[in-house]
C-alpha cells in the first residue's frame, strides 16, 4: 500500500519542523484558508472518529505554498516586447 496524502503531510511536517501556525501561514501564501482544527483532523490517527482525509486540493495548495515559503514569491515577468518575425 502506498502513502496517503495524510502520510505525506505528516512527513513534510516533521521534515520541515512545521507547527500548525506555520502550516496555516504557508497555506495563506497561496490564498488557501485552513483552520487549526482542520489540521488536527488531518494529523489524527485514521481510527479516530474525527479523522479527516487529506484531499488532493489541500495537498496541492500546501505544496504550492511551501514552494513560495522556501523560495520566495516568483519575480514578475518582464513585459515582453514584440519582436518582428523573420521570414526566410
């Protein structure tokens, strides 16, 4: 059996030494709102009655926020000048 999204979140949390506040901040970097109670449900034991499965959208937004958190925001692209098309 492979890793679930919840397992990936747990491993990233430990590897980067993140607390709940850090994860909430990282998600806010990509305009994704998450509460501490939602995080608690994701990090619970799967047998717990309040366990919540981490969806693909949640993990995707967290990973995008983690990239911004670690690398910084993408620099704005310069306005491209129109170049004449060379015909041969």
